[in-house]
C-alpha cells in the first residue's frame, strides 16, 4: 500500500517543483528586463550618486520590511518589481561612469555577457544534476560576513588591490549562492518563487557590478 501512495506523492512534488522553477525564471526574466529599463532611464537622466544611494536604501527597506509580509500574496509580485526597479535605477550612475571611460561600452557589454554566462551555466548545472547544495549554506554565510567586513575596512584604507580582491570574492561567493538557491528550489528547500526570484536577482546584480569593477580596472579605469 505504501508503494501505491508514493508514486502520486512523488508526481505531485515534481509538478510543484516544475511550477516553482517556471514561475521563478519567468518573474526573474521580467524583473531583469524592468531593472535594465530603469537603469537605462537613470543613465539618460544622468542621476547622481546621492540618488543611487537613496534607491539602495529604499530597496533594502523594502527587502527587510515589506517583502516578508507580501511574499505569499499576489501583491508580492509588485513589491519585487518595485525592489528590482529601484536597484536598477540606482545602478545608473555606476553604468554611466564606466560608459564614460575609454572602451566603456565594451566593458559594460562584456560584464553583461559574463554575468549571463555565469548565471546560465551554474543555474543550468544545478537544474540538470539536481544536486543538493545545502551543505554550502554555512560557508556562504561566513563568506558573506568576511566580504562585508573587508568592504567596510576598505572604506577607510582604500587599498586598490584589496578592492579588486573583494570584487573577485563577491563573484565567487554569489556564484555559490546561485548554486545554493537553485538547488534549494530543485530539492524542496525553497517553495516560494518570489523569495527565489529575489535571491537570484541579488546574486546576478552583485556579479554584474563586481565584473564591471574588475573589467574597468584591467581596462585602465582608475
């Protein structure tokens, strides 16, 4: 009798997982496009760094205070668009800076392409192998704390080499988060596509900005 019940249960779980993955990547694609549009608007308006900081602070407030209350309702979708739109708009001054340096267009497009390759490769690997990457959770959390501490310290010391090392570490760390978060979706650790979308978006954004920094530095941008 136990065998008879196991098959439909497994089938139901598989359908739920497929729906979660489909909803997550659909919403992620839409929010990435919306974020890119808002970044383009920000570049065209030539907004300053103060506006960028304000957008980041507002986005963090939404992430911590609003999203947890709306993630299980339809209004959560609007909150995700607001969150990603603010971060996209706040990215405008950074993109404008790199576009203004020699070879800036190539730097930005290479960073975009590199981010896409990293995300599609790692997420595709996790979806295909269906491996459980939950063991990485502790390492990723510690790594995040180390990078935050190093970033705060470098605000005062302003060591270029440390700044580049931090950017490289961020790329590695959030690449790990992509594997971790995708693995959680596949193996039932994450069942909310709004949470999954936000987690993957944050990883993509951090990889992109860090690639911009590295490529800008190696391209001769001081």
